[in-house]
């Protein structure tokens, strides 16, 4: 039996899941440096979204609000939001957030670490997690390359919480889906596609 993925361990039962991947003409180490430590908002559209605070959650630090960098994701009691949960260089990492379900928009809750995230079970609440994973791939026909995959999961501590939050994520879901594809596309444009030219491949979306 295949071992559960990082996000499956964080949120075993997902109320909503999105997955995307792209094959890039670069070594895993180079992709890791870019996706884990550099600014992910590499296009004018993404930089505008970051500055306008349209993306859910928040990053902390002096440079937060001007860039989208995993190193800036830290939850604090006065500024709760997404923070790094697991870091396995150069293979995968995950960020996550806890939130209280509201009818208009979920309100984020502070937590300290991955253990608190996994154990959290307060009624009426949500768990959100996003991961990036990198695996080498290639062949004589395609040349050397790496597969960069994104996965986003939403869990709920009870059915009532998901009923309250489902419409919100149904509303912003297409935008979140577009952002993931846009980020993957920006990396492909910068690093190149293995030959013959590839493209981002959407994987099944389950709600």
C-alpha cells in the first residue's frame, strides 16, 4: 500500500482538493530554491494580487505585502494565518492555516506548530493546507527534467463548519485554481519545458 502524502497526513479527510503539476527543464535543486526561498509572485499579475491582499491568508515580516515568499509565512497571535508546517528539502514542503468558519469569510486562528495543527479539533473550524513537491523525471526522448506538483486541501472539524464555508470556497475556488496554474506557468516560462514542449496538466478536482 502506498504511503499517505504529506497533505493526506495533515488533512486525512478533505472537503475540497485541487492538484496541478508541470514538468520543467531543470534539476530539483534549482526548482526547490525558486519555489521555497524566492518570490513566487514572478509576474505583474501575481505581484498585483499580493499587493492588493486578494490572496487568502497573510505573510508576516517587513517584506510581506510586497512579495509572496514561503519564508515569510509565519502565524502570530495578532496576525494569524498560513505558516510553514513541514520542510523536506529538496523534495517537498507544506504550509497550513486554521480558521473559524463564518458565513462571509473564514477568520484565521493562530497555532504554534504542526502537532497543534494536526490535533486541532475545535467545532466550527477549518483546516487549510497547501504543498509543493518536486521529483526528478526524464527520458531519452524528453531529456532531463523535474515534475513540480501543487496540492491544496481544505478540511473541516464538523459538517456544520463545511456547510457554512462551502459557498465561500466555491466562490473563490476558480480564482485559486487559476493562481496555481499561473504560478506553474511562470516557472515553466522561466525554466523552460523539456523537449518536446510540454504544458501544465490539471489533475482531477474533487469537491
